[in-house]
C-alpha cells in the first residue's frame, strides 16, 4: 500500500472502487464470466484435439492396402505382398487374413468376434497383459472386452477351426487396426487361416505421416491406373491435418462466442464508470479547483477501470484453470496437461483481453470527467 501513496491517482482509484462494493463486484463478475468463457472454450478445443490425436494414435503413419474393384482375385496374392514389401523398403509390412467366428467359454458363454491372422502382431496391437510378439507362430491374442465377457485368463485355450490356441495376451480395447478395431477380436498366427488362399488386407507402417503419404502415392502409382483400381490404397496421414484445420475453425468460433461475453462485460463497466463519474461530479470539480490536473483525473478513472479488469481477469483465470483441470482429466486423461502452453496461453489471453476491454470501456468516462469545467462540476 505504501507504493500507492506515491501515485495519488492510483490510491484514489482503489478507494473509489471500495465505496460501492456491490456495484464493483457486479462489474467484476461480468469480467470474470467473460474471461472464463474465453479461456475455458479455448482450453476445451485443445483438450478435444489432444483426445482426437490420442485416439488416432499411430494411424497417421499407416497405409492400408486392400483389394480394389478391378482385382481379378478375391484378395491380395503372395506376389503382390512381395511387391508391396519391395516398394515399402524399410517400412513394416503386415499382411492380414480375416474371418469371423464364435468363441465359447467353459461356462457356456459365447461371443461373436472377428478373426485376424498375422505374423507381426506387435506392430498392430498393444496389450494390457501378456505379450504381443513380433513373430506370432503359436497362441492367440484376444481383446479385453472379449476376455471379460468369456472369463478368459492368460494361458486359457480358445478354439478356432477345430484347433486350440492358448491366450498369450489381452489387447487393449482402444487399439488395433484389424477388422474388430480392437473390439471383439481374436488374433491368431496367419497359419491358422491357411485354408484362405488370399490376404484380405495389408497394413504398411511407415516412419511418420509424411513417409506414409509418399508411400501411399508410390503404391497407387505402381498398382493402379486412371482406368483401373487393382488395389485400394488408403493413407491416414492427412487425417491429423484435417482434424487440426477443423479444430482451428471451431476454436475461432468458440473464442468469438466467449468474446461476446467480454463485450457485454465492457458495456457494464462503461455504465459503472459513467455512474461513478456522475455521482462524484462535485468531488472531481473540487479536485480540479485545488489544482489537480486533467491528466491525474484521467489517470484515476482509467486506473479504476484497469483495477476492475485485473481483478476480474485474475479471478476468471483461476476459475478457468479449475475448469481446464476437469476438462483435461475427462477428455485427455491427464489433468496436468492444462499447464502446457497450448492450453495455458488462453488464461493469459483472457486476462489480457479483460484488462484491455476494461481500460477501453473506461476511456470515455475518464475523458468526460477530465475535460469538464471545474466550475460546471461544482455547480452540479
């Protein structure tokens, strides 16, 4: 407070705000709501984007190859697999055969699942328990949901096509690139589906999204022409960019909605400052009569507005931080991610917007008070 004594206009501004606390609180409440709207909506879009990116996972660096409409066979041949491996070079190529079956537990419970035959299970599947071998020659993997439904444990046998396979791992339900999408899926060695001559699809895992996009173009150029689609080549590398573009648009729209709240709060501050100037017209006239300069009066009124913006902005930022913690905990699964710059920047934006809007709202009342004649002010 001793610092305030060195700046009389600042001290008077602080005291004036305390004269009518209810009006001050209501004006600050508008700022608080505006800041929370801007910051919370901004952080919400960041949390949603992180959730989308997390769910996409490694899809962005994968290329899916399947039979095209002009393919002569019912699936991909061994020769085509070899050609894909040659074009893919250092990328990981995982051919897959698929089917469907019904699993039955010892208690009689049944579950309809998709069956995927692969060799390199580790490239496509993450497990929550057990192992996902890079060379699957024996055993099986099942999704968590299926294991829970049938009461399966590691080492339990499952039957497919008259053969028993022991469960080696449980696939995390949200992972998996096979037909089951990581849900209701049984993964077996590709030899378990040896009665199927052709492969249903191939997943090629590149180094990153750019490499996946280039590889997709190379495969398309090699196998397809403008008139014939021998193989269907699908790359997910552009999905992340499309999501980012959509999120930027959504973010702009939401921030615009939040900005409306601060505009409304600015109007409330303008009204508060005008009322304050009118009520203190005589007091301001006395100040001007005893030698207080116009600049001091102008500074005092603007400082009151700035105080409202700072106080409302700080409280709003703290409230937004609490909202952000909940949002990131629910959407992204990590509440502390709200402290990263991508999301925390909106706290600063909201605070800065609050201060600027408050000062601008107080400019006209300050100019009006500073430029009124002391004699007219004293006459009322």
